C-alpha cells in the first residue's frame, strides 16, 4: 500500500460547502453570513469582512490599526473572494 505524502492537509468541513460552521474562532452569529477575505497591506495581516445587514456592501476594519474598508455589492461586480486593502 502506498504511503500518503505528509504535505496533504485535510480540513474537515470544506467538502460540505459550509466551512465556517466548523470555525470556532468566528462568532456563531457571523458563521452563516457571507464574507470576503482581505489582506491588509497597512499592517500585513489577514481577516474577514462580512456583508452588511442591508446586503449592499461588505464592510470591516483592519484588525491591527482599525483602518476601515467597504466593498460595494452590485451587478457590475466580480466573483473574487480575496481582496487586498491598502
């Protein structure tokens, strides 16, 4: 039997389409809300920003310096899930 390579990472929850439901670092009320991943160039960190309750934009702040960001939701948008904030 062939040995599995040690560089394969298995993450439970990714196959069911709802990986956030198993993420204990995210508060329960935000686990079901749509989110975008942001690389904050100002402080070299990553975080999620969540869709607002009106459904018009994704909003959030840098986890280190609190710089705000807003990504508008519209018909002319893109399907990317990872963004970079300056």
